[in-house]
C-alpha cells in the first residue's frame, strides 16, 4: 500500500515519497490504511519478494466492478467485442546495472551489451474516447534457466491466456502492430476465442499481398469511397478482400485484408489490416477506425505514464527477484484507478475540468493531502471543487 500510495500521489521517487510524507500519517492512515511509511530500503527489500501475479486480484476486482456497473458499455464500438490494444515498451535499460532476468542485447557495432526489461501493456480502447482501461501488464524478461530472450509475442500469449481464464465472458478484439500477423499467433487467437484486427505490412507478407493484388486485377476486390463527415477536404478510400491465406506456410489460416487510404489534397496515408471479421461496405469504415485506435496504447497510455506524473521511465529499483516488475504493476494499478474515475466519476471529472490539467490536479491533491485532515478521497475532491471554508 505504501508503494501504491507513492504512485497514487505521483511521487517522483521512493526517497522523495519517504521524505515528503513520513511526518504525515493522518491522511495516509485514513485513506491508504498506512500506520507508517517504510524506508526506501525496506520497501525495496519487501517488494522484491512479492510475486507479480499476486497483484492480479487488485486489477481484476476493478475490472469486474466496471463490468457489473455497466461502465464498460461506454467502451463499446464494434458488436464483436471490446477493442484491446497491445504493445510492448522498454521500462528499464542500462549498460552497467543488470540482473539475471534482464534481457540482453549486444551491439553488432560496438560489441557492448545493453540490459533491459520490457512490459507488454494492454488497454481497452474506443475510437473517439480519451479514456482507456489499462489491464494488468505482462512483463517481458528472461526466465530462470533460459538463455534466450523473451519476446512480445510470447508475452502476448501469456497475457491473453490469463485474461481469457479470469474473464471468460469478456468479448475481445485484439488490435496489435505488424509483428503480430503470423500463422501461429492468429491460430492461437482463434483457438482462444478472440477476434482480431492486426496491422500488416506488405514487405512482410508478399504471399498475402500477391493474392490481394490478384483479386484487385480480377475485380474480385470490393471498393468504397467516403467523404469525411467532419472535413470536406478529406476522403477515405477502401479496398478489401475476404478469405485469403495469411502466408504460403499456413494456407489454412484465412484472413480478410483491408487496405485504406486517407486522402487530403495531394497527400495520402496508407494503412492495411488483417482481420477475422468479414468485411463489408457497411463495416469497412468502423473496422478502419478500430484498427487506428491501436495508437491509443501509445498516445493515451505510454505517453500519459511518461509525461503526466507517473514517472514511467524512472528506475524505482531493479531488485534481485521481482522488484521492478512489482513497481510496474502497481504503477499501472494507480493509472487504472485514475482512468476509471475519469471515465465514471462525475466528481473527479468536475475537479479536473475546474483545475484545467492533470498536473494541476495532482499538485493540488498533494497540497491538500499534506495540509488538511481528510477522511476520504471523496472529501478531498469535494474540497478541491468547492474550495476551503475556514471558520
């Protein structure tokens, strides 16, 4: 709870958290149920022994409440399921500091080794909605006794298998970048019962695009041109073909391919996706928007964690066993709770609107937290919204 409180209050480091809050026990006790903040050394020692999966229940409790409370209905976009964006990112990198579970990369130019740890992040996203619902991340690391680095695809399989088991009734459409559309991974998604919209690059899929080009030449491909509803200078051009093999090695793995151009004057942008959702003139535009929503894992998740007070790129501690992984999952838990309030809580939304920015909200939260006795976060937000009344 001390580590969670550190991320909830947006402290930049363990030492800063200890120094700033060690004398403030009232609100930490009433809101976070803390009697005393451990030292930064003690916190690292204790958390290093906590298996990261022990934190899954906290994330799952919130997701279950969102489902039961119908809050996830705001995230609905396609009838086939909720869009779940997946992407990996590095959260620790060093040429000196390392542990046995670190990934290793040797430079072909210098011969020097860089040690790093990555996480596969996942979030439920919806086009047109700023909020995301981050799910518990899967760490990409070197497992005990293994010489080969872990990878994003393997982490994705672990993550999806756990999610499917814990939330069997949650309908999911996986949207992921161009490393994902291969035969074994697509077969895995189909076997587990998830739909998909995956970015695909022509350079990586010569056989698929040869079939696509052949269908275009034989006029078996379908086309659609649409004006943009918001900007008359933009129009959208779609071409698609259903039921093509993903590659020559896996002719039984069939996909539907959508090619899309956004055209504005002389400038055009091209995007391509493969999906198992049958493509039609009625759903091509929505499939396109769903595919492009994958960027929310970068824009609304990673960028927020890096630039809005969560200090994602700060090294809170590597540890000898689990420490860095526990910190990542606790940080994502704090982000999940903030995003849940942003999506569902009118009081939080009103305070945010009044203060104008997240940074102002976090700063005023810390100031009020430190200076006044508070019984709950609701009391804190109501005070921020209505102002202090001193008598």
